[in-house]
């Protein structure tokens, strides 16, 4: 299984989680159970129009599907992005942890709730990536 964690800096397992999925500069892809980490850039991170002039259209669902991502663990995600993840059958989990290592440990301990539309971000609530 491959899990995606949006991160704000590329510091390997110690990377800080980004506050918002769509604005994360990087995505850490963790292969479980090997725990191999691949970091990829979010090419659409700086797009204010998100490619089509709509907030939430930046989600790289196709890229995550190409990488066989089955789960995403994040601190925040907009409703539109969450909907596209659900349509792609990618399960999204909410985390309050600040590092990749902490969030991964919580996921492995089955200690993270699924993110539902009621818990998604509304607009641009997060200031930092």
C-alpha cells in the first residue's frame, strides 16, 4: 500500500506536514510495509487559479493514481479535493500531527479518523503550506 502525506519541507521521515493538501510543496509517498519514502513535487502548488480558474481544481489525483496511492493523510483538504479523492477511491484521513513520522505512526496504529466533507476546509483557511 502507498500512502501520500503532503509535506512543507523535504526532510525525509522528519518532514513537517503541510497545513493544506493543495498548497503543499511536496508529497511524501510512503510504501507500507517497506517504509520506503519517495518525495515528489506538487507542480501545481503555486497556481492560484489551480489550472482552471476554480479553487480546489489543483488536486493531482491522476498523479496519485499513477503512483498507486490508496490513502492520503493530511492536516487539511478542501471539499472539492476531497470529493475528487473519494471519486478516485483514495481514502483520506485527518491528522493533527506535525511531522510525517508522527502521522505515519498514528496511521499504522489505526488512530486517524477518515476525513469527511463536514471536516474539510472551506476556502483558504490555512495560511502556511
